[in-house]
C-alpha cells in the first residue's frame, strides 16, 4: 500500500516512491545553444534539485507530491474532455482540438502581483494618452518624443479615426499586455495588445475546471477569483455610452462562427447579458446604428467589437467586407454610438511604437516605467540595422505588425538559408522589423510526455478601463510552449495554457480572502469564476430568453462563402488569440 510518497512494504518498511518531479531537470535531446543565463524557473531555485520549491509554490508542491503521474494525467484528460464538451476548442492545422490546459497552475504571490498590476495600469494609461494625442494634437510628435514618420507609416494608423472620441474619452476599453519573466525573474513587457485582445474566455474557463479539479488548494491558498471580469467589462462599456443615454443597448459584434475566438464572443455576451450580433444583424440610418429584431429596429449605443478595423465599415475600409456595417464610423463620429475598442488603436500595438513607450511614459506621466521593455533594436536606424545584420544568428527578429508568432525568426534556431532570406527582407524594409536579444522566458512545471518538465511561459494580464479606474484581472492568461526549448507560446504552434493563481488574503474584499474550512465545490466554483453582481448574474442567465431571434432569411445570405472567408481571415487578428512572442 502507499502512504503519500512512501511505499509501505509487507514488513512495514517505508520506501520512497518516485515523485512527479523526478527527472525534472532532464532533457530528452540536446538543448538549443543560446547565449546568456539559463531560464529562471518559477517553482524551483535549482531545477536539478526540485525538492525545495520557492515560497509561493510550497502548498502546491506538497499537494502534487502526493499524486502519481497517472493520477495527474487522469485529471488532465478530464480537463480536455470537459473543454471538448463545452466547445472550448481551437483550430490546429484544420482540426478542432480542446484548448490545452495544464493541470499544474502558475502561482504568483500578492506582493509580486501588486507590482505587475501597477505596471499594467501605468502602461494602459500611457497608451490611452498616446492614442488621444496621436489622433488629436500630436504633441508628442511636435515635441520630438516620437517621429512623425513612425506614425504615418504604421499600417494600423487610420486617418479615418481622427477626431472620433467616446463620451468618456476612453479608447482602450480592454487591453492585453503580454509579459515575460527574464533570466533574473524580472517582469518585462513583451508586447501591447489594444485592438481586440483575446483570451480572457480561457482564463474564466480554466478557473472553473481547475476549481473543480483542485478545490482543496483554492481554499488553502486563498486564490483570488476571476469572476468579476464580465461585470467590470460591462461597467466600462456602460460608462462609455453616448451622452444622454442612461440605459445603453450594448452588443458584442462577432465576425461569426468560423472565427477562432467565437467561443469567447458567445461567452462574454452571455455573461454580460447582452446581444451577440454579426454585421448582417446591424444597419445604419440617420447617423445611428440599429439592430434588427423581430419587434423592429432597436437602437445600438455601444458596440464591443471583435471585428478588425479593416472589416468594420466598408464605406471607410474594405469595400468587400460583410462583417461590419456601412456607416458605423460616421455614427461614431457623430457621437451616436461608441465602438470599443476604438478604431485605429492598432498604432499603439506597432512593435516600433513599443520601443518608445518608456519615453512616452516619462513624457505623459513624468514617471519611470514600472515594467521595463525587452531591449530592442529599431532597424530603421542605420547603426542598429548594421549591428543586427552582423548578429542575425544571435537575435530574435519580429515584424512590427505581426501577431501569433507569424513572421518571427529566432536566430539561433534558424538555418543559413532562413537567415539569408531574412537579411534581404530587413535590407528591403527596415521599418517593418525590430530585433531583440533571445530572452529565456521563465519556466514552469508542466505535464508533458516525459512527465513534469520545465516549459517556457508568458503571461497576458487583461485590463479594463472605465475612464476613472483601470481594473486588472488577477492573474490573466498564462501561455506555455509545450515543445522542449520552444519560446513561441501561441496555440497554433503547439502551445497550451495554465490557470494563473494570485495567492494571499485580500484586505479590500471582506470575506473573500479568508480561508474557509467547509465549502462545497459548487460554491467554490461560483466564488472563483462567476459574477459577483446579482443583477448582472440574473441578466446573463436570462439573456437567452430575452434575446430576439432574427429573420431566418436575410439579404446577405448569398454572401455566405465570402463571409466564411472573411471570418477565417480574422483568425490572425485577435492579437494572436492566444498569440505571442
């Protein structure tokens, strides 16, 4: 029989069994040769001696140490089955698969998280001020903080958006700021996502199934819940409604069922208790946006859009788009509807603009950045281009408008032919690229074929801006590269996710941070991953009954093939969906 990590023999002798962490620091193949320090492991100070975990992971380590590998794999398979049944899937090489969720969570202590939270809040405020400036007076350009050419040559700077302002002045209603921990364990910003950042549905879904899988640990470790997010988002959208609208009609605009983030669109609409619509469900008339219902047209006041800029209004952008509605931008300009996030935000996602955020932080706020950038070369600068061309085999090179890891080249892993092709692209278009040193993302224990092994991960905290306060969801989405040594974490390239636990009591949430000795699993799940507002909860639960059905035959139905194609095209946008690097 077994007792914890001990095997009790017939003669009563206690013999140590193999634990989940045996061989943790071993590698199946020769690790990729990369210069610099080794990756910082978040659970163990020394990965070759995984018996002394860092303080935030002690409770988790002790719990996992009582499990066998078969037991943990069984829980992981149960998670996958649950996701497949719920439709929490992603497209991988044309195949729908359950979104990979590792059963070993990531743990962040409250003190550490407080620094991350403050840094994300600061970042969002700076980007908000930058966007208001760049689509307005352009003071930062005039004062020489950022070059005018950089703005004008950005593929996501849209002059059509100039002068459009929501009632409360917010352009970034939702932000996803991608972070990594470097070789010293320091949090750094990898990239900014303020167009249509995705992935929060996985945070909520991950938490629900993990609370069912490891309920005892949630109580023991005082894990901060994530169920407030839909309520916070709804509040922010309501606050952005046009002047004079007390009870705004809010909709979630989706490209449709073929978009890779459709599950997220439906989940958020349901949890907020608002309508989920496609472009064909809307029309513009007299400078306003209307929704078709069986009871007749209904005015729309706020559109939480999950459609890219180029598809949202065929009168302003792509004339062949059928994912948006003609006249939507005019309605926004007249102040009759708020589009969230604002059209044109993508200029702040430009990876070349990213390099100027530290300077912009000092310019707009008079502060030093709380979260530093990864060191970056601007290839439009001749000296930087020359240096990068000499060191291509040592660096990571990224397209400035790329997402999902597309176009990214990791120099140490590239062939001579790939590096030569990259060299020619950089010479031809230096504005289109940046270069960074190879940063060894921190590693976290992850269940793979060989057992529990360290794997590289990043973190996408989600921030919601209501115009008065920036709320940061505790934890966010941890994305993990499952292949050994891989640094690209997006799901389309073999990545997965982890539930992210911010642990420790919370003084400003009475009763929420205190440990409870007796709590049912259903209560725990409700506490961790559902809304805390009764009003919003009831609204969401009744959304299916109240949702008006649309006519079964619409004039645009003959465009189904085109719609399908455009929906699929949008899978690359969502800022990677679960993208990055």
